[in-house]
C-alpha cells in the first residue's frame, strides 16, 4: 500500500485517472516521484505545440508498461497539473506500480 504521498487516483469507466505534474525543459525525461498528491514527470521537451504533453504521456506510459495510445489528458492540457486517463489499468494496479516511487 502506498503511503501519504499517494498521488490522487480515481476510478474511471475506462480505467483510472491519475493526477500528474509535468516539469518541461528538464535535462532528462523521467518519472521523478510523488509530490503533493501528484506523479511528478520531468520532460526534456519545451511546452510548445503539445511537445511536452506528448513526451509526458510517453514517459508515463513507459513507467506504467502500457502503450501511449492508452493514455489521454482529460484536464490541464495547457497547465503543468494534469488529469491523465489510463485506459485498461485499474486504480489498485496503478497504486501498486506507484508504490515503488514512495520507497
């Protein structure tokens, strides 16, 4: 079970919605960890023409082990804070994957 740093996740008819914070312009693209109830994702791309969003979805899909086509930004397309739909994974499955970030 994930501790207090658990990002906000909620069930969705198609899978699960996760709250994320994307930090563009980083030297490396990766899932950094958990902070303030969000999955922190750093991406090298700049926030221009959706490049940072696409890279963030690719990085998150690699971490979760699902194809990028199963992810969609539901809210926050132009914000650093985003709600991301993960199709095909349940909330408990995602929480298990996120547990490795809080260790």
